[in-house]
């Protein structure tokens, strides 16, 4: 146990690897190129450090299209980094954070047949927080409370399960680098919002418009504040 602790502490204690872990703390997944820029090191040096963190099971890598995205292998790794951050002396500094300006395609868009972008990720976060869906080993599952919720919301889970496709799955969002909801559930949620005029498609674009009605309903059901 002592040897394993020393090994883990040494891995995280290296300045470059510590910078990688700090960068990943915001919950997004990063490419090797992005991490190389963020921690100010060469791609070759970064590759060596990523290899060590992967071998130690501190990071995981996910391939999506032509890119590979790196993130913490599990939440416990993030807890360790956060706990270490608590050792940093608190500074009395007041700062005003400007609201980030999102282009329409990053704010709310389609990803195949489901909702993505900032709003899509916020939707997934809300369902997880309300325990309508639960995360289990990097997968999403509908909870018993969720079965009642979806029924009241007007989505037939039995019909969704009969579709010849994945029922429910997390999908890594390319702009937010966090998961939104895919599968038949994601498609049914999106279609309901379109059919009830919460959302509207735009011509020749994947960007989605949120209507006035949609703003009210997203706040009511998912506590999402449209900015």
C-alpha cells in the first residue's frame, strides 16, 4: 500500500502531469494537442506523460472520429485533485467573470437526431441531478423514478426499447467536451421538444432556435436558464 501510494503521488507530483490533471479538472475532455498547448510542453513530451497516466489508470482515452479525447478515468481521480487544490492558500481577490458568448452552433444544435451543445449537456446534467437517469460505469440508465417521470412527460419507454438502436447512452459533446444524451431516449426527447414548439430547426444549419415557450418549459422541467 505504501509503495502504491508513493507511486501515485510521484505521478501526480510531476509538474507537467500535475498541470495536465489541473487542466482536466473542469470536466471536459481534451485532445493531446489542446493539452500540449494548455500545459506548455511539446507534443512528444506530452505523449510520454499521457502514457504514464494512462498506464496508472488515472486517465482514460476515447476516440471520436479522427480525434482522441483524454479525461479522468473516474470521479475519484477528480476528487483527489480537488482535495489537493484545497491546500492552496485562499487569496482575497475579487473578480468579475464575463458571461461566455456562445455561437449558435455551440449553444444549441443537433447531433444526428438528438440535442447537443451547451443546452444538450445542460439537459443531461439536469436529468442526472434529478436522478431521472443515473450514470453507471460510463453508461446512462433510467432510474425507477425516471420511468415514472418519462411516462408523465409523454415518452413511452417500452416503445423506445423496441427500436433497433441503442436505448440510452452518453455521447461526448465536441464543443462542451462533456456528455449529452444519445440513443432512442435522446431522439424522443428532441422530437417532443420540436413537436411542441420548444425548439425550431434552422435552414441549412444544425443550430437550433429555442422559442419563448421553450425557455419557459426548459426552466420548468429541467431548471435550464436560457441566456
